[in-house]
C-alpha cells in the first residue's frame, strides 16, 4: 500500500507540472522579450499576456476533462467487455461525427442556424450521435445480450458506412459548402472547438461523477455476469446505463477535441501494470492521472519542438506498439 | 436415395452457377456500353450513339471501345476476382471468416510502402509503387499472422478487431512520416484511385494477377489443410511453412497490385467469400471460381452504379463500395447472430 501511495504522489506531481508547463512554458521559451520599458506598449503586452494565459488555461481544462473522461470510460468498457485491449473509441465516433455534420450541411445548407451557430450545432450533433449509438445498442444488445464485442464490430462497419456516405456527399457537394464543412469537422487537439467548452465541460464532469458513484458495482461486475447477479447487482441495467454514459462521453469528447484512439488503452493498462490490482477506485484515479500526463505533456513536447508531429499521431504510435506488446504477452489479456 | 439427393443438390448448384455466369455476361456488356461519348447528351442517348457508332464502324466509337471501355472492364474483372480470392485465401489460412486484407493492415501497409518508395526514389512509376507496396504488405501480413498465432483468446470477432487496431498503428506511422516530410497531401491521394482512369497503357500490370489466380486453384486444398493447424497439416504430409509463405506471397501480390492500380476496394475481400460460402459451403477448391465470378459481378455492379449516379460525371468506386459492402456485411453479421442464438 505504501508503494502505491508513492505512485499516486508522483503521478499527482506530474499532473500539476504538466498543467503548469502547458500554461506558462511559452513565457520562458518565447523568442520575444516580454519586458519593455515603453508604458504604452507595456499595457498592450500585459493585455496580450492575460489573453494567452486565459486561452491556455481553457485549453488545458478541456484537455484534462477529456483525458479523465477517456480514461474512465475505457476502464468501465474494459470491465464490461472483460478484455484489456478494447476501448470504446474503436466504434469510430469521429466518422459518425463527420457524417452528421455533412448531412446537416447537405440538407440544411451552411447558412442554417443548425450549422452556423456553434452551440446549436454542437448540441444537435451530440444529440444525434447519442441517438445513433443508443439505437445501435438496442439493436444488438436486445437480440444478443452482453455481446459487446459484437457491438464493436457492428460499430466499426457502421463507421465505414458513415465515412463512405460522407465522402459520397462531399464529392457532389457545392465547393463553398465543402469549405465551411472542413473547418467544422477538422477538430483536433491543436484545433479545439473552444466555442462550446462551457457547455461540454459541465456535462463531462457530470458523467465522471456518475461513473464514480458506480465504482463499487464495477468491482462486483468485474467478476462476471453470473457472479455479479448472484451478489445482487442488477447487471443488465447497470451495463446499459454505463453504455449510455460511454456513448455520451465519447460523443462530447470527439466534438470537443477530436478522436484520440489509443489514449484510453495506454492509460488504463499502464495503471493496471503499476498498481497490480483489480479494484476500480485506485485504477480510476491513476488511469485518469496517466491520461492527463500523456495528453498534456505530449502536447507541450509537440508544441515546444515546433510541431514536429501531432500529439494524436504520437499517442497512436506508442499505443499501437503497446497493444502489440500486450497481445504478444499472452497471459496479460 | 442418397444419390438422388446429391444429384438434386448438384443440379441446384449448377442452376445457381448458370445464373451467376448470365449476370456476369450481362454486366460485362453493360460495362462496355455505358459511358460518355457526347457529354451534352443524357445516359440513354449516349448508349444509343455508342452502339450505333460501333456497328457503323465509326472511328471515334471504336477507339473509345478499344482504348477505354475494354481496358476498364478487364481491369474491373481481374481486380475484383483477385481481391475476392485474396480474401478467401486469408480467411482459409487463418480460419476466421472476418479477416481480409483490409481488416488486417495489409492495405495500410501498402499505403506506407508507396509513401516510403516515393520518398526514397522520388519518382512515381507504377513498377516502383507496386514493388514497394508488395514488400510492405508482405512484411505486414507476415507479422500479423505471427501475432495471430500468439493470441490466446481466439474469438472470431476479437481477431479482426486486433487487426484493425494494427492497421490503425501502421497508418499512424504513415501519417508521422508524411507529416515530417511535408507529404500529407500525397498520402491522402494514394488510396484514392478507381477504374475511371483505366485506359490502354495503365492497366496491363493487372494481368500478373491471372497466373497467381491459377496457382490459387492448384493450392486450394493445401490452404484448407493448413487452416486446420500446423500439427494436422504435418500429419497429412504438407509442408506447413512453405504453403503458408506461398499464401502470404499470393495475398501480398494481389493486394499490392490491385491497391496501386485500382485503389482500395473496401469489403470485397470480406463480403464475397462469405456470401458464396453460405450457398456452396467451405470447399475451397470447388468455390474458388464462383468466388472470383461473384466478386466480378459485385464490383461491376458497383462500378456501373457509380458511373450512372451523377452522369455524365462519376463518383469513386470505393465510396459506393463502402456503402453497399457495409450494408451487406451488417446483414451477414445479424444473420450469424440469429443462428448463434438458435
């Protein structure tokens, strides 16, 4: 237990360092000197500094909340699937997101309020994504209980279908409409959709708390369905509820910071390796911390090295290699 | 009695086969006559002009026929048959119905190969693209088969999921390299291709698939046997390693050629062998020709659709294919689920 406490303290310090680095590092490494004696320019400089600090803090807030959400939903998903490699991002929410935006612009044109207003657009897109995901769950889980792996396969095929139909519509679309579509759909960690952060963050925090409240049930559910039912957990109800939370979480985080496929896999498995436990509470906390560290420090490194690559690619590379390692080390699955 | 049942089954299969051949011939003719001669006219007027031109020995129509329509149709047939058979070989070797070159990272590796070839040699000839795509898809398929053998939990759906993640990792490597070398735009154009630009002089490499296809027919039984496992194959006196490498090379040749010359054809390698095995069973030697034929019919149908949907323009076949293939694949999944429930 003492050893674990050490791990938590180190991870906590790293999280704080990462956040501080993200907000303040540019001050130390910027090539322009920040101190000027001219009082007029000084006022402008100070205003700009405040503006940059506010922007960086907003971004880091979005990243932290999304990272925590990705880590926790991946952990819950792995408990439900009883598998250490699958994560909900495999369903391909980014393709569904792009398709929804394409359909909105194709049917209502880019001057419609559904597209033009970022709030209305975000709410519409997220709602549609949630409806599609719930529809998928109903279709599969009603017929074939607990077959979540099946759900993943259908999800992946559906996302290919979505991508193809989006491409199809984009080919025959008006070029001007296509330009406005590209601006809206290319959401990534360096181009966050910061307009909507103030509605997305409270929702995400709500889901994190909702999952947190169920932690004891997840401990029981990890034993398997029949054991969990025997111990008095309403397995199906809890599973459906968790899947709904996961759908909402993935939809929001995709619309806010874009898809990051392997982050959940790295965070949860690293937490498992470090703690060597099956209890969800410590895993929940440590995997969230690891996800934040990876995402924020990764972004700091990428930004400081002059954008040699994007952090999404970096995480995919590390995560992919880690996944193959996990698969090859048979007993770890 | 037994003999009688057998005969009636054979009759039924022959009837289906006849139907398949008929569809194939009709679609081939359609593929030859549909297209643009005069872009100001509609679809049916164009067909009329073309047919009349061919019968009147009109120089323009004949040139269109020999330089564009025939090469395009041949390219479609060969590619479709090849990709379907490559999917069949992969599914037989790995004994998993949900595996195909597009769900096991082979296509992603071909993209990586073309990218690296372009960066090293700086030219974009077909030969160079094919060689690099071949080497990379061979290495990648080999590595994937190696990983497959190490997986303990061989759920039929879990394995393609691992394959897709593996493919995602390979395309992350491609994106990384392209980002560093400022060739992201080139990367995006690699997989966009199709049959629209196939004219005399650009498709001839595809003929390499024909002898490979004949080799598959000869090796079909061996592939089925090594699908049953290494020990079993050795018991029957088959050189496991040799046949496996032959299979991997065949998959890599077909995938790289079809990918470089015709672009990605999503779901063909997955859907076609599965649909055929519903009707004819799993005897690879007997079904390989049906699979090739059905693949050709399927892709011809999609190509004709993409040609007429926004006539006189056309959409890329991979989009159409992604939509129709996905719908059929979903249908297959649900059907399987229904049977498993019973």
